[in-house]
C-alpha cells in the first residue's frame, strides 16, 4: 500500500501535474466563473514556467544536495562498498536486452572504480524491482552481470534484489552486512538521495562512510542562468521536490535517524 501511495504522491508533487490541474479546474469554471477561470489559467502557466527555468530548478537542487556529506577516506580499503540501485532504466533494459541507464548511472560506475582500484574488497548491490511479474528486470542482477563483464570477479560481488525503496535498501543490506561480519563500509548513491539514504542506514544501526555522486546542481551565477523554460529544468525541479517530500515522509514514519 505504501508503495502505491508513494507513486500517487510522486504524481501530485510534479509541477506539471499542478499546472494541468489548474487548467482543468479553469476549463470547468469557464462559463460559471469566467474571471476565476482566467486567473487559474494564468496561474497554471506561471507554475509551469517557474519550475521550468534554470534559476528555480538549480535553487531547488542545491537545497536538496546541501545535506550530502562526503566522508569517504581515499586512503582506506573498505570491507564493502554499498551501491544503491536507481541508476538503471528497467523498462528500456527489458526492451533492448542490455543494460540501459538513467542519470544516476554514476552510482555503479563509482562502485566499479572503487573495486578496480582496490578501495573496497567487495561490493553490495542493493536494488530490486517494483514490477511484480516473475520475469521483471531486477536491477541487482543486471548490475551483477555488468560488473562481471567489466572484469570484476563474481566472488567480490554480493547482491540484494528484494528491496523496492530506500528503507528496504537499508533493512536488507543490514542483514547481509551482519551475516558477513563487514565492519568498514562505504555507501554510494546520488548526492540528492544521500541524506535520506544515510538516515535510513543510521535507523538500522549502520553508519557507513558516505560518497555522494551524480551531483546535478551547478555553481553557475544567477546572471548567467537561462530564464527560458526547458524540459530539463522542469525534470530537475520535479526530482528535487520529490526527494524533499520523501525525506519528510520517511522522517514522519520513523524510517530515518539523525
């Protein structure tokens, strides 16, 4: 039920959804409340424009990534690096039969680099599937094969393909970590996702070192940003809003710890 509600919340948190809802209400009021209908139509356009420009999108993403602490020790050799799923496009992967990645692909790339450089003895890939079909793509399994193709020995790769969200990433990973007796750990995930992920791991008694990747906020001065609406800026705004809302929900449910 929570997974279903989270998808509904994702839809409701999209600025495009807000604009469409305002326009829909405006259309329904066009005969009875003409002035209000016009106001709502304009408001819908303002909302869509505001979240589609670079200054707003970058401001939101900077706020989202601000809590991403980096505690990675470059000279250390960790027992395991924990790579959280979310970098794979399951639908495209199922369609083409080869790994297809999204903007968060740097998660697995950085995990691979750490293994190749000897900074971690093993990797734990945590990522399942929201698709209930038996033949559905499981991210951990796809990334296992990808790392093997890149030359990482099978015995250095541990997978967990049951988790469907960040809370379950932490719970399922904790079981494996305890069973294997790993002590020194490094958590790798996107910068925007790191505060919530670190909080989830802390809630199950784990405080690994942190390596945020996939940073999407830029340091471009405001005067050099574009004020023209762009779909990329709208996507960035939407991602930031969803992550910020996710932190609130997780905190309320007690799934994260300071």
